[in-house]
């Protein structure tokens, strides 16, 4: 948003709309920014363990696993809905148009090491999910730090 030699100053902000002034060599420009950027947060396996092991708390979260079916066959956590990233075209409409999930409910996204889930957490946030978390280190970190009965692969 910032060009070399320019200054950006927010002149008015209210809720999710703001007006910004942009000073450039040709003068001042006022632009309106609609909407608020929504970015996912990170969750550690220790934090997930606290909510995962408390049924009442866990039921307040949506848990999504974006690994492939073959990976889930090797190691899985119950209560996670599997939406393989490679099958995006098969499930995208149910998320984007059909209301498969509650966008206001906290959502945790998991994969093997945390890279694919980071991408998909960003996707869910951009779809309008209000409270999205990427599980740091994925199921591998869970297996190493929380439950070594979950196989590593």
C-alpha cells in the first residue's frame, strides 16, 4: 500500500470501514477501505489439548483436518472433519455457498506439519470465518508433545 516517498495516514476509522489519506508527489488522495482483513491465528498443540480433552469446550470449536485420506488412515485425531486439500473442488461449494460450517464458530485447521493447514486456515479466514487457527506443527507435533500413541509418519 505504501509507495516510496508516500505517506499514509488514517483520517477516519469506524467499525470495518475506514478512510485513508494518501500523500504523493501529485497531492493528496482519499481512499475508502471496506471490510476488515481477517487473518488466521496460530494454536499450539498444548492449547489444542486443553480444549480437545474437554468435551464441552471442544464442542464450541470446528476441527478440520486437510490431510489426504491415506495420511488420515495412518494417524488421526477423532472429532476432526477431513477435507483433503487435494479434493478442494469436491468440497469448496459446501463451504463457500452451502454453509457447511458456522463461520462465527472458532475453527482449528490441522495437517501433517502445519504448512498446508496454514494455507487452508488463510482460505477459511478469507471466506469469512471469524476465528480461525492453524495448528502449529500439525499432527506430528501432537504425536511428539501430547500423545505418542498417535503414529508418526
